[in-house]
C-alpha cells in the first residue's frame, strides 16, 4: 500500500500546531509521504522529508475564485451585502440552523476553498499512490500507526473514508467531520469526483447550497455520487455506532490521532470527557493522562 498524507495551514499557525502535526505524521505513520501546501511567502524552514507546494499554484481555477470573491463580504462569511454580490440561499429561512442569519465560517467560501485546492491537486497528481489522505493541521498522531490499521482504514472497494454524522435512528443529519478523509486513487470515479467538486466553485453553484464550507460541499458530493453512481463509502463515524459529538476521537482514529477541534486548539488536546462509550480508546495511555 502506497499512500500520501496532505495538509495545509493558515499563515501564523505553523508554529502553533501545524509543525507538530507534520512531525507527528513523519514519526508515527509507516513510510509516510507527506505533502504540505503553503501560502506565499510563508514556506517554513523545515528540514524534513516533506514535499512543499504553493497553494495558489496548486489549483489555478480556485485561485481565480478566491481573487474574484475575496472582496465580497458575504462570500467571506459576513452579512454586509454589496451590489451585485453573492447572497445566501433563501432556503435558510426554513431549512437553516441557528446560525442561518449570523456571521459564520459556515459561509466562508473563500477560506475553505484553500483546502479543496490541496485535495484536487493531490488527487490529480498521485497516480502512483493507492490513497491520498487529507489530515487537518490541528491533529496530532500520538503513537505508531500499524500498516494493517491503514489498510483497514483505506479499503480497495470504497471511494472515500470519513467520519460521518448521519444517523436517522439517532435523529442526526449533519455534514461529516472532515479532519481526516482518505481518497481511493485507484477508484475509477475519484477524478470525476474532484472535478465536479471544483466545478461547484467555478460555476458559482456553491452559492446555491445551504452552506459553503468544505465539509458541507464534501457531504453534498458524496450524497450526489451515492445517488448517481451508487458509490461505496467507508463511513467510520455514526454509521459504525460511534457516540459523541467529537466523532473523530471516538472513532477508530482516536486509537492513534487527536483532533483539536474548536477551543481545544488552545490546549492542543481534546478533553477526557470527549471520549464517549469508547472503551478501547479510553484504555489508550494518551487518553488516560487527560
């Protein structure tokens, strides 16, 4: 199995936690090839076996998207509208959540297009690999990952692996937690998948959707491909009975990786009470020390 781990970071976040994340992958993932996407002129001085890619050159179409909409407050998650600017979907009045009429990252189309630039570039340029694995820069791999774990995480018959948060029995219908998403490069539909994802931006169709961040768009794409192409996905979240709001650390990923969601970035650690009815994970020394 040959795989590539990719990530990016905001200017200023390298020394906060991104450097630690990259080093932990190099230290604990078996034979990892790591690619880090950076924004000029913020390429760190990091003398390790890492491939560096200028994020604006990674996907020129999405770079043009950012240049076009970076001066539109609504496309940046704000509320103040400009003449002939974009508008949030009118469907939010009946289908939106509690943040529907607030400033929020949920509608920062520009910010989250950077992540999609990385993913589209990596998938288009990794034909010699079996999987491309996106990993957020605010994660930390705290112990060695066995190769057998990665093989189970990345099955040959699935298009993608992710932590889903859909479960009708539990009344949950929410976009996935995309701190880790693994893409099967050998799947015949994976290139079409990222082409169609990119097209949401270039066609401006993104602005017709309820939310505009990468996780919602990824969810939109997986639902579309399930319906149209009957794809198989490896949902390691609620579909596997995982409990708790912090689905990442309560899934099998929590055996090896932490994800500092939200205010956890300040402490660079999830909390002990984040672990919900996950006895195998709770037994891991890393979590015992919380």
